[in-house]
C-alpha cells in the first residue's frame, strides 16, 4: 500500500460501496469485494492486521481439505482472500475475526468514535464481509484457529469492534471475543431451574456457555454437557461446569435423544445450545429439546433447511435461534467471565495466551 492513502467520499454505512459482484448486495453475501488498500472511504477504518481468528467450522473444513498440511492451509487462506477480497470460506460461507491496530480513520468518523490511530482492537464483525488484503501468511498458532499475518483490513461505519483490554494477553482476548455471542446469548436464554444441554461443552464456546448456563440456571437447574471425544469428556469433568457429562456423537440424533430422554426422565431439555463445528447435528439438537423449548444454533455448520424441515418432519414445536454473533454488550459479558472465573482464565490462558 502506498504511504499516502487516498480518501474517497460517498461510502455506504453498510459497506456496499466495496462490493464488486454481484452489484446490489451487501458485503457478506457478495462473491467479491474491493480489498484495495491504496485508498480509504471517508466513513471507513483501516487497520494493520496481525492475527486472523478463523471461524471454527471454516478452519476445520480447510484443515480437512488440505490434509492438515500447514503450507497448504496458508496457501488456501491466501487463495480465498485473493479471489474474494475477504476471508470467506466458499464451502462454509463463514469467516472469523481479526486482531489489528488502527492505521487510519476516515474523516467522517474522526471524533465520532472511541478510537485513535494506534489503538489495538478486535473486529466483532465477520471476516466473511471484511475487505482484507494479505501481504503474507506468517504462521498458525498450534492447536488454535489463529493465523498470524501481515495484512490490512477495513471496518465499515456500521461495523463493531472491541478495544483490547489491558488486563489480559491480546491473543487470549481475541480467542474469547471470537465466540462472544455464545455466552451472551446463553445469559439471555437460560432461566433459573432450566435443564440445559450443551453440545460441544468442552470446546472454546461451549466452555463459556456451560459456565454462563450454570450461573443462570442456579441450584435448581441442570447443565448436561455433550462431547464426542474421550479427551473432551475428561476436560468437561475437570472443569466442573456441567452437572452431567456425556460422550455422544451429535451426528447420531437417536442416540442423543435416547440418552437425554433417559437422563431427564422423559422431560427433555428446556434449552439446547449447539456449539460444534461439524454438519448434520441439527436433528440431535431438536430431538433433545422439549416442545416449546429453545434450540440455539451457535455453529456456522448449521443448515437452515435441515433444521426447519427436520423439526417439521418429527413434529417438534421448538423455538430455533440462529447463532447471531452479536448481542448487546456481548464483548463485555464475555471478557467479564475471564475476570470472574480463575478456572476459565486458566483454561483459556493455557490454550490461547
């Protein structure tokens, strides 16, 4: 990018001015966006990007497609961004988020937002709609979806972000902010005395949901954690946030239903929270939920068609919520979990800090 960035006028608040094709759509469903960083629109924020936190479903698909070879993973990420102008996996449709430093603020936003050049922030909008220009993919943090890069990105006027707090490592904050919507939505959905099933309760978002669900359901509630691996089962028991820990495959709907039906003596769950990053888990989620209960799909591997028609097919009247990554104050809610719980902080420090 040139040192003197040109400022253009007339940017749309939602970023439609950066859409190349098809015209008339917003950046998320667009097939290609303008990721040129030689200019900035007057209502945009340009950032120097250090780390991409790839969406879990997307990163899993990329690893499987490349045989888990790091060089090929880097090449695939670079290829997607080169083709689309954004990090949007063409298979899953999802993206992730990034950690970066503010490089330039459009004049229309100066003095109107709580940012200044040099501030470190995490984007809270998906990479699937964020103009991104990668100069180089540097490496991947082992055991995580974090990819270190030398890159630049744009946040639109309507975009949301969080300043990196001073009281925790940057990579730790990035990891939890990536899934901030999950525990914050859990806080809204779970009521005292509820029975809550969490699919993937040993995972990054699942641990936070289990903690929040336990707190909201209280002593009269019951949290049932599900994982498909022995290691996950071991971790769930060690964490202690779930009252019941089960090893089940969420792709086996009948097995899950029978286990929860037995565990709840036929009542089933008031709330089911799906946090796994694999496909074909819709029916297990639906069958484990009681009539008029709530199923929250916090997974980009969810198929609307499978969930809607599947529920209809088995005569289930359940409220199904799409895992919107944003809910009011979700960043503050999630960061406060790390501050409140030494156990959560220790778990995440070990994995991501």
